C-alpha cells in the first residue's frame, strides 16, 4: 500500500501556483496561511511554500512539509474541488508536529463544512 500524495493532487507548475494565488481566499492562522480556491475538479490539489528565510533549517522545512502532506492526504476526501496553498511564516518551526496537525485539522474541517462558492 502506498501512503504518498499522488502527483495529480499537487500543484506542480508555476502557472498553477500563480492562478491559485490570484484567485485564492484566505484561511489564516498565527504562523502560516492556508489559501484556497475552487479548482472545478473532482479532487483537491496541494501546494506548499516554505521559504528558507522563514524556516532556516532544511530539516525543519522537510518536517513541516511531511506533516502538511500527511495531514492533507488523510483529509483529501473531505476537501474535494479545492486548490490549497500552505504558506509558512517565521516561527512555524516552533510548533511541534501535534500542534501543527491540530491547527491543520481545524482548517480542513472548516473547509469541509463551509464550501465556498466561486
């Protein structure tokens, strides 16, 4: 059994990221932002942006990336039809994995319960 996020569930190209940024609405938190937009597909897509200036250590960036991907993978069935951008800000690496998972869980539940019209 494979536990990774399939390629079609990722924002991959600069054009996909640009379109998501231009049309996105914001779900905010203290240390990161989730931007989302309706993608008119039967599945969600995820894009992750973690700048080196905001999270200096590569190991911390990779830990955050893994945690976000895993949370997205577990909740993808609840948020069909959205492009989601995860943007990390300074201090995000101060959260431990469990705190980050709980924050993301709230955001996924909000998206699932409050569908946004395009």
